[in-house]
C-alpha cells in the first residue's frame, strides 16, 4: 500500500511516523527562561548526532504556529540539558509533559530535584543517572502549510554527568543498571528487550 503524506490528515501521518520509527529515545530537556523560571519537558524526536564533537538534536512541533516553552527558552538562552529517562523516572517524565503556562516549574510538577549544572544555567534532574549539558549550535524550522511545522535544535554536549552506578570500565554504560525507557506510539513505552551481539565485518 502506498500512502502519500500530502493526501492524509496530519494526525494520521503522526500515527504512521511515530508507530514506524520505534523505539525512540526520549530527550528530557531542561531549560530556563531569561527570567530564571526552570522548565522540563520530554521530546522523543530526539537523538545523538556524531561524537567528535558530540552533539544531540531534538525537535519541537509548533502547534498553531506557537513555540513550546522549551523552544522559547532554548532559543533565548542558547542552553539546555538532556536528562535520560529510566524505568525509575518514566512516570515523573510523563507528568512533566503536561501543557502548563510558562511560569509553572515542571521540576516541582513532576516531584523532581533540580541540581545546578556546571557549564550551563538550566538545572539538571538529580534523579536521572545520565545528563548532558548542551549549548545550542544550530536551529532550523521545517515549514508546514497546514500548521506551524517543527523546529530542530542541535546542541553541542559540553559536559556529561554519568552516575557511577551506570558506568563500567573503559567508559562503557551498564545496560542492566541504566534501565533506559524509550517511546513507541501514543501512550506506549518500551524497556530494553533481549540484547544480542553482531560483530562488524572487518
Ligand atoms: C514521551 C513524550 C515524548 C514527546 N515528544 C515530543 C516531541 O518530540 N516533540 C514535541 O514537540 N512534543 C513532544 N512531546 C510533548 C511535549 O513534551 C509537551 O508538549 C510539553 O508540554 C512541552 O513542554 P514545554 O511547553 O514546557 O516546552 C512529548 C511528550 C511525551 C510524553
């Protein structure tokens, strides 16, 4: 079956896309407004982009041509923190996705502990075992004729915080103790399933 995304409703495209591109890692992005109000929200249009130098990207949709608070903060300050989501924090992550006015602190809403970052102003989530302090290097808005499109933000990682409980020798991450959670479609999430190994051809 062929489906032309131009010919179906954007909600249907959303279901096709987010059901097909799975599992998606979740970038739980903390930011801060120029006035100093902390913000925290999850984004599963998120991934790592290269390692030398290390970058991540996330994308926010722009419903009715409006920026989400995260985007406004990140564009205004040029800084954000990625907090990785685990089985222990997934419920609280979900609470921070509530659409609330910009003056609401989602750390409080989610019952999470903000701790100061080292190189950027936004707070980190203390409950997250892996966090990355980032500086914005690029942003680009994908235009859409029906709605507000989406804005991609690329940030350079300037500092990793890795809890020793998830760190093995030689900078490897311990999957058993890390227990990351990814997003599937709609309200569905996934834990790590069976892990298997395939050696790369030489
Ligand atoms: C698991 C999860 C993933 C999400 N991924 C995205 C995303 O990739 N892009 C987006 O615009 N919204 C995404 N959302 C919705 C935002 O988190 C939500 O709109 C949030 O209220 C934005 O907060 P803010 O206005 O403080 O930035 C996601 C929500 C959940 C629960």
